C-alpha cells in the first residue's frame, strides 16, 4: 500500500529549498550534532559545528531534546534521503 503513495521525503524536498528557514523540534542529541524534526516523519541533522556561531564541545551545551529551534536548510540529498541543517 505504501509503495503506491509518494515518498514523504521527496514530497518535502519538492517544496523545500536550500537556504529556507524551518522551525522544528530537537528529537535526539548525538556526539556530533542533533536531529531536528522539521515535518511529520522528516528529520535533518544539525552538525556540531553548525549548532552555534561559537564552537561548542557537546550538543547539550546548546540545546536539549524537545527544544523548539529555527534551522536553515543547507543541503537536500534526494538519493540518500538526507537533510542537512544549520542554526548559524
């Protein structure tokens, strides 16, 4: 059934552009960054170096899971279904 419906990532990518600002919720902190949910079922990675304008050692220095944040789309990789985001 799911195969007959459009891929939600591709639908998201069709209506989203690099440089666009999005609002989302931090879902997971990992050693090298955080994942932010920007749409239903769509998450992107904010790398540690993109979390703040000043260098940070740990994602928890800047955000916590559940925080609402504004991010900028820096890359959309349709083939690998990856979304790269920045807070800078």
